[in-house]
């Protein structure tokens, strides 16, 4: 085998080792001489004879934590996820590949121009040319380009580190009365570089900033130094430039009459070369890259469970946004109460991306909905033969109670007084008669009860329908995305049934509705069969019923709900009109979280920590998200002691009608194991965590396999 092929193969197999070796060897022979300096402490003496002192920026004053190619990859991934062409998603790789051969063509056009010579590219111009065949509207294209560049600037702010020695040297030069300038070859405009300087806290250290993208000519050609001379009237004055690139920062300024020194700090050069080589060889080992990412996210101990869950919520929120953008959805509607957290997380992510208020995105709103309101939405008239069967099924489903008058009122949150009854709960009277326990099958024979009951339920149905009309859920020719944490898609089923009802009455149904769930349970597949053709449901995004391990962790979601619930609101009670006639939802009072419970502030902090880590991660965002999702699922599928500790004492909002606080974990007694596991499941407790908390963790793999097989 030829030696070159052997070396190439070894580099592909062991990219980190190969990059480290090549970087070390590359600079081993470099020796110090009068042309270079190795530490910022030397700058004061070198600059002493000069009035004007100029500095390169990147790899001189600041260094990157990741390779420049990885910065570019993050911009491209952001664009491919959250920008859409006129006819669908942008071509894969477009935003990455255009920065090579096409960028050279853009530069060549500028150099060939007789009216506007340029030998530097503007990244905005490169992106504009690349996107023009796919986004014809110039204004929309400009907004997307601005968002891409804002995202890259934000990434640079996160990955750049300022050399404190350089800051000290710059500060001393300013104190000595020197004119200090920054001269940089960069495809980003001067305004963006100034934004980075402001973020890093060093903008005040420079009297002037010159950037090749804005000026149009480069240090590489020497022309940028000539421009600085003319702008500041420096010709003939003593001036010196410092930088890390021999041609751009030494040879060219000297050619233009400047003094110059090469900044060569071996550890900086070796780190930069190693990062660049690793990126070209395909990156570092993904599992090690994930561990590096997690070291910034997971502090260890019980808090890791909160952090992983916050990361998982961030992953789902960003996936919703990606799906909605790439799918050409007009609006995203987040269902109360559990779905609204993802609305907040998307807003939070966009605000932190640098692209807030720039990127054209679907409109986002909250939609007041619940299982109970989904049922009442399709409530039939009293004369309908299905009336009794409808109430019988839904009261039993929602409350697990016999369908008596009292149970019906409780199920649909109807106060007895609305029917002219006295008392409440299980003690309801009409003219002194106890009517609470009258069974459903006898209600038709009691028009004094059935008619006011029907009027109350019909009023709620009609108000719900009016609210959905106000939200333009059916009439517009739009693509709508409904978002909820999970689990079976009953909202999609209820809305589908309403579409069938409307069409049967000759009413317009023009919208197309999709639903995204973070997690799906075993009832998801059954609900798919009930959907109107205009309604679709995506499989569970993070937890899907097609994988046996996912089915095992989805035995119930009592372990997930404490993190999602909006405790500022109780259950959705009803709707009411305000003074302007607008229909507004009315919720029961919220409930305080238990001490130490993961409130939304902690969840947002965890999501932010993960998103911040993604900015500097050596992994593509999609790969990091996939691996983090696996970690998140395993944390609850095979919980360790710290995961159980994190969940002990927490409660979730159980109940399909009124909210009821329920603990997540119950103790399993070894001598009553089957009985207690059955009770654990029936009472909506976390099965795996309950086993671990009871000292029976060794049984978790067997339980998971049994659940996975039984729920196929």
C-alpha cells in the first residue's frame, strides 16, 4: 500500500490524533527572529517609536474555541432548518457549499469590475446569489440573509475568547497616547465586527476599525493598508501593524511602507491548526464531542434530570419550528396548558439566535383547548339518538364514574345553579328532591332536568365553536400546526370530528391541520384512524410508539408532566366575552409548585444552557439533539438513584377534567409486587422510578422489555 494512502486512511480513522500530530509537526521548526514576537508583553517596546499601532483581529486579539469551518456549518444548519425556499426546503448543503467555488466567482466578478473594483467578498452578496434561484422575492430573501448573518455573528460572539495579554497591551498603548486601529480581512461588514467588539467589551480600545468587507479591498493584497493611509493621512508617519498571518500582516504592510511584526504564539497556532484539521477530517469522535458538550450542561447529581429535560424541551421546540418552516405552515398554535411552554421556548430560542424579528417565520399563538373542551365541542343535540351514548361514553372516559346527573355536571364543569339546582357536588336538589344520583338513562324522562342540562352543555359547545371560529381554525385556506406535549392526539381527533360535523351541515372547511406531539403513547395509533383527511398527526417527535424502548418509557408520563405544566393556570373552565365581544378562555386558579419543584424558570435556564452549549459544540446541532434525546429517554427508562431523588416529592397534574395533584412515585412492596405494579400503573405513577425507589431497580430491564412487547 502506498505510504500516502496509508497516511490518508490513518487520518480518517483517527482524525484527532492525526490533527494533533500534524499541527505539532507543522510549527516545530519555526524559530523566533527579528520578524516575529511571541507574547503581548513585547508590544509596548515594539510600538514605542510609532504614532499609530494597528492590529489584526482574528487569531491575534481573539481566538476561536472551534474551527472556522464549524462556525460556517452552524450558520448553514440554521438556514436549512429555519429558512424555506419558494417551492419547499432549501437544497441540502446549499449554504455551506456556496462559500467555496461560488464565493470565488463572486470575488472574481468584483475584481473584474471597472466601475466598482473589489477584491473582497461580502457574505451577504454570496448568500444572495446562492438563494436567488430558490427565493424569488428580494425582500424575503434579504430578511433571510440578514438572519443568517445575524446568527453567524452571534455564534462568533459565543466562540471567541479575548487574549487578556492583548487587552493589557492595548490599554497601555491607549494610555501612552498612541492611535490604535483594528484592520481585519473579513467577509462580515464593519458593523458586525463592531457588534462583536462591543459584546467582548473591547470596542473602546480602538480609535478606528477597518474591515475589508466594508472597504472592498483586503490586507491580503496590501490595498487595505493603502486605504487606511489615505483615510488617516498616515503616509510618511511611523506606523506598525501586528498580526498572525505572514503575508497579510507582515509582507503586505511592509510593501505599503509600514513596519510590521508577525505574532507567533505556538500554542495558539497549534490549537487553530488542530481544530481546522479535525474539521476537515470529519470532526472528532461524536461521543466525545457530546461529552464535551454535556460537561457545560450537566453539573452532576439530581439536577441533571432537570437539565436533560430542559434540553429535551428545547429540542422539541426547535423541531416544531423547523417542521413548520420547512413545511410552509402559516400558523403554529400551542395548546394550553402543557403545550404553551414550547411557544415560550421557541420565542426564547429565536431571541437568542441573533435573528429575532428578522427571519420570516409562521405566526405563533396559544390555543385554549383541553380534553373536556374537545369533547363538548362535538356535543350532540338533545333530540339526537346519539345523545345518551355520547354522555355515557365520555363521562366514563373522563371521570371513570357512573354517568349520573352529578357526574355529568362535574365532567363538564357545570355548576348546579345553572340548572336551577340547590347545593353542589353529590348533594343536588330540585324543589327539595335529591337529584344528584339520577342515572343518565332516566334523564330523558325528566325534561325539567334534561332540558336545562342540554342548554348548559349546548351553550358551552357553541361558545367553544365560536372561539375556534375567532381563531380562524376552519375557514381560511391555511396550513396550521397544533403543538402539545402529547400523548394520543385527542385534540386532533376532536377537531377532525368537528370538521365532519361542519361538512355535513354544508359549512366551509378550508384549513389543513397537522399536530406535533413531543411524546406519543399507545393510544396514538387508534386516534389516527379517526382523523379527517384535512388533519394529520406526526409520530411522537422524541418518544415514538414504533420503538419498544419508547413504548416502555411511555407506559405513562407522570415523570414528564411535572416539567411541562403551567402552574399559573388551572384547568380550562369555560369561555366568556369581553367588552369588545372577543371570546377569552377562563381558567381555574393555578396551584403553587412544591418546594424545589422544577418551575419554568429552571426549565428555561436548562434549555438556555443546552442551546448555549450547542453554539460552541463540535457536533452538528441535529446530531447533538439526537444523542441528547437518547440520554434523556434512558434517564427515565433506566433511572439511577439521582434521577429518582430529582423526582421524589414532585407531583403532576392528573385527571382528565379537574386538575388533581398526584405524586410521581409510589413504593412497591416485594411481597405484593404484582398488585403494587398494577396499582402504580392504574394510578398513573412512574413505574421505573417506583421500582428504583423501592430497591427493586434490578427488575427494571425485565419490566421495560415486558411493557415494550405487550404494547406492540
